[in-house]
């Protein structure tokens, strides 16, 4: 396991998750030499531009951050360092920017996970970072806790690879998104099967077979047919080692 993944695993299972750091560690999967510290400083720089510790101050400092429909088909929109670099991204990453800057100026802010969209609750005011921070009327629930937020970020990456079609590059991207998801304290068990299938596809036959066998053991009581199908895939994978 890489140093960035070890840090990600340590971070997301700790008592106080630094969401910004965790999101930046996701970016290390694409840019292994990424300086997490430098981009955390960039959030400090943005916070220093907030002239008044309220929603209006955040709007003035962060109003140049927004999103466009085409951002949904761009991996950079799911990587915090690229969102900070480009001032564009998916709603959930823009919400991370708002929450992190708000925290740095003493404001309480949380991400709200609506179906198909993410808003930000700052104090008692809901804003839409995707539209530059406009105030909107929306329910204050459900709040995305760190584990749910990070899983949603990584699920967005996996969904993007589905839209991009089958290739080794998309398989590698989907694999790292899947493997980071498995490090979270809560994740769908089906991700273990997905990991195994992706590893087999990328030629890691032993590791893929082991992941599928682990999945089969987990689901055997609840879904015996699913478990047997996974073991069958694992046997085919191991046969390719000969």
C-alpha cells in the first residue's frame, strides 16, 4: 500500500476526519507527487480573503468557484486540488471548499446530500456552491458525515468511468476509486467483488482471485449463488497463473 493510501486509511478511521486532507489524498492516486500540504495552505489563503465571517463574506471570497454541466464528465471535477486550481468542480467538491473555508473563519458549515446534488448549510443559510454560492431554499437534512461524503466522491469517480466506456485506463481509475472506498469504515460489500473483477481484468490474477474469494466468504450465508459465482471467477483467475 502506498504512503498516501496508508495515510488515507488512518485518517478516515480516526475520530476527527480532516475531509480536506482526505480529498487531497484521493488526488494522490492521479498525481503521486501531489503536495497535500501546499493545497491545504491554498484553503488557508482563501480563508484569508474572507473579509467578514458570514455568508456574504464567503460569497465574496468564493463566488468565483462554480460548476458547469460538462464538469460531470471530467475527472478533475472530483479532485480537490484540481477544483482549487481551476475554480470549477462537482457540487460535492465545491461544498468541501465552502465548508473548509467556513471552518477556517469560525463558521459552522456542513454538506447537505440531496438526491443528485449537494448543497452547503452555513449556519442557518443554505447555499449552492455549484451556482457560485447563491442562497437557496432547501431542507437542512440529510447532512453528509465525512465517511458518507468521501464515499460519494469516490462513487462519482466510479460512475464517471462507466460513462467513459471500457478501457484499461478507465479500469485503473475505477480500481483505485474502489480500493479507496474499501478503506472507508462503511462501504457496500459489493465493492469487494468489483475490486476482484477489476484486478483480474488488469492482469493481477492472484490478487483478484483473493478479493473474489473474500467477497464469497462474506456473502455466502446471505447469497450462496452469488458466492459460488464469485468463487468460479476466482478459479478462472487462478487458472491463468499457470
